[in-house]
C-alpha cells in the first residue's frame, strides 16, 4: 500500500468517524419516550366469587334528638281500643329488606328488624362487581422523521467500506443514501426500504 492510499484511507476513516459521531449525537438528541397515543383494554365486570355477610346485633344509635315540645292532652275519656292499637303497633316486630344493588355496584342488601322504635338487628349482604382487565394494548404514536446512519467494512482485507444515512418516515418507510468504496473505486446509492 503506497503513501497516497494510506492518506486516502486515513481521511476516509476520519470522515466516516466524524459523520457517525455527528449522526450519533443527532439521533441521541432526537430520541424520546413516546406517549401512548391510544390504550385499549379488554374489560369485563364480574361479581365477587362469594357474598360477604355481616350482622349487627342491637346497633347503638349514633345520635338521639329528643323533641323540644311534648303535647300532653287534657284527660278525657280514653278509647281503650285506640290505646291498645297504639300499644300493639309499638311492640310489633317489622322486618325490612333494603336493596341498594345496582348494575355498577353489585349486590348490596340490608335486612333490618325493627321493634319498639329501635333497630334490633341488621344483616348486610355485599357482593361487589369487580373490574377485570384481561388484555391491554398500548399504541404509540410514531415520530414522522427519525434519522439513522450505518457504517461497515470488509473483515478480511479491509478493502471494502460502506456508509449509509437516511431517515425513517413514520416508523415504516426508510429512505437514505449510501456510499461504497472498494479498493480505489467507489459508488453512491439511493436506498428505499419498508418495515414489516
């Protein structure tokens, strides 16, 4: 290898290294973590596997407000049947089945027992609906232009070198130019590609 060829090879290597370094920093500055453009979930709503029961025996009131004024009627002849009806109503045991269930909440029932103006027992049955995500697909928005560069050389006698540079268009199409050198002859190519 004569002196002129050594200088040409050294200059070619220097320029290739400078171009690669420039494209490296250009590409590094353009790389970013894309924000999801769209997120799709396969979502189903299923009831919990079993209902939960809870019982309150003689619950204590959290607040009692006595009346401000109590009217006492003037003694009159009393109707015994009416008095008995009031007395009977006071001691009557009443069962309430309160259903707060809905399509989005699930099963929420309360069975309450009331007597003598007090709740004597409350039984709750709760079976919530659970949101289950079985599959998640995230779609990222591709950048319109993404630069790239490639270099290569022969590995046996180093007589062949090549460099390619270009851009990705919307993450699918690749457009670029390339230069190849074999010994003392060279060529320039225009390249188009598509990502599957």
